[in-house]
C-alpha cells in the first residue's frame, strides 16, 4: 500500500531517528552524539574533494566484492578518522556549540548544565 504523501516527512524523520539510535548503539554513543558524528562525516564529505580512488570505484560497483572494496576505501577515508577521534571531535563540537550558542538552543545548554534551569523537578542531572 502506498503511503499518503502528507505522511512522508513523518516517516522520514522516524527512519532518521531509528538510524541515529542504531548508529549510537554501534559506536557506544547517545543519539545526540551519533547525530554529531553523522554531521561531522557529512561535513567532511562536503568540504573535502572525494579521493580519485573513491570516485573511480563508484562506476565499477558491478559485483559484491567490488562494492565491499569500495565501501572499505570509503570507510577508511571518511568514516574511520571521525569515529577514531570521536571523543575529541564530539567534545570540540559541544564546546563550539556552547560558545557560539543562540537563544533557541536553550535545551542544549540545559542538558550540558551551562544554563540554569528554573522550575521544580528540572534538574539536568535527573535527565
């Protein structure tokens, strides 16, 4: 059965959340930290040119072994360096967000206990 067109955004957001939860579990991180890691990988892809060996491999994905080889090169070039330095990169990203934060990110500041939380039962350490 086809999905109603007005439900597509909801479906895509749900799938993104599921994927981030899986990524978080795979790398032993929270869903928020998994989102930061994904952002860092995507930023690396967008800000650095693709390696010639990665580009050349794309059009040759005609077998399982060629796909595995291409995925290994891609992982080694773009994903592994981020995951390998995850702790430092996540800390840097959080610090950058805290330093450059805006008013609309109040919850982020509350979670990282950089802003006071008013109200009964609103202690960040309880979250």
